């Protein structure tokens, strides 16, 4: 039976952000087609400027040609283990959230065997066969869902140390002829979770999740290039941006409110909202709608760090890498202190949503 005084806390963070910078201007020579396969008749400069106005993205990061997703997953995990100061042989689980496994440059097929988690364990050189490694596919909220699963393992007494990585290489599945392809990016973040005995609640205080697959399952999907004359038969990530925007605004704020109410804290106790970076306007609108549920009109946008302008949307890698930046004081104007309450919230393919309320320990 789970002990009420066992809590799940983050003891180490890490990230691996590729060093290849791709600016919006780098798409100026692309040929863009709409969903019907018709070449867009607007100048690329106008298409790119409109894209920036909607998303807030100025640049993003891509893997180097010789890299694959498991490479950056490993590097982020290694940094988190080092930061936590633990013996990696003591890990009970290695959970890697992603969506497309390893896709080599110029190769359309997805390499899922072995799993990324197995590759990470191999690269780390972990001998312990009891360190169970598995992948988690839950769309962009996958890393947050990994924390939720880990909380069950730790609360039940099944585990004391878990590595959770969110890693994505969306550049390998982005259609060069689809303007939406400019949204996607690559990056990885990781945390080490450990059990902590405490007389007062700490770490993961509460969570909420939902999946809407009846009518919203295909707001994101995979399909051939928008260019009807594309020479290959690869399939690329596609999305209905307008419908996703509507879905997120209607469903994310009440789910986040549910998680906050479960935690028992007051909404104004929240010091940071780490939200998945898919669209700057959408993120701000979701935060506004969340506080509106509490009758708060003066929205504290300053509690929501934003990385999308320079890192783009790297899916499951967004929140953990952003957390790592803040924990290491590498995000200007954003700091987290012992005892602070923060929330993680994400929405993505499925459609899936989740949120966690987390309290930093007062002391190590």
C-alpha cells in the first residue's frame, strides 16, 4: 500500500538543443503548396511574415545531418543524471517520450527497433537489467505523461529513481512544401525523479489528463507532401491549425484548473506556468482563459516563459528543456525558488492534454 509521506521530486535536469540554427529567412526559396496541392500564389516573404505574426517563431533548431533523435535524448539524459548526482545503475526506469523514434536524414522510414529508451540505456552504458527502459507515445504531452506514470511507480514503492526524457526530431518529418512545416523543431530535455519522504506535500502534488479521440483524433495526422509532384513517397506531419487552436482554448484551461483544485493551492500561488510551445498567440490565449475561470482579468503573462521565438516547437522536448534553462538560471527574468509552486501543461496529437502541479522542495 502506498505511503502517504512519499513524494516524487525532481532532483536533476538536463537538455540537448541542437546547434544548427534555421531562421525564417532560410525558407525563402521553398515552394509552398496548400492542402489541395495548389501552389500558393503569395510571395514567400508574405507567407513567412504571416507565419511569424501567428506563431511568434523567428528561428528554430535542427539536428545535424549525422544525428538522430536518440542521440539528443541520450545527451539530455546524461546531463540530468550528472545534475542529480546519482549512480545511473540505481535507476529503476528510463522513460523516453517522443513521436517518431529515429529518422535518418534522407530516409523516410522510422526506426523503432530497438526503442529509443533502449538505445539511451545502451549509450549510457547501464548494466543493471532492472533498469526498465521503454518509450512513451502520447503526442506533445508525452513527457508530462511520463512524470505522471513515474509518480505512480514511486508512490507505490516500485521505484525510487526514474529518468524521464522528452526528445523529438520533427525536422525529419516536416514537409518542405507545407508552411506549417516551419513550426517544427528538434530538441530534448530530461529530468531525474526521486522519492522523498516529507511530512508536508512536496514535488508532484496533483495532475489531470484527458484524451479526445472521438472527434479530435485527426487534428494532427501523417500524409504525403502538399506538393503533388514530390519525388518521394515519405509521409509528413500535418495539422489543422485552426481547429487545434479552438480545441486548446476550450479544453486546456478547465483541465489545468482541475489540476490546481486537486492540489489544494490557490491560483495566485502559481509562480510559473511551463506550457508547451506550439503557438505564441495560442499559449497566451490559454493562459488568459485559465485565469478568466477564476474571475481574474489582469493576466500575469510574466509567469509564462516563452522559448518558441528561437527554439520553435520541439514537442515533448519543450517543457523539460525550458525547465532546465530556468533551474540553471539561463532564462532571463525567469527564476524558480525553493517552495515555489509551478505547473506543467501540454496539449498535442491524439488529441491529448495533461497538467501537473509541482512544488519545489524547501531544501534538498
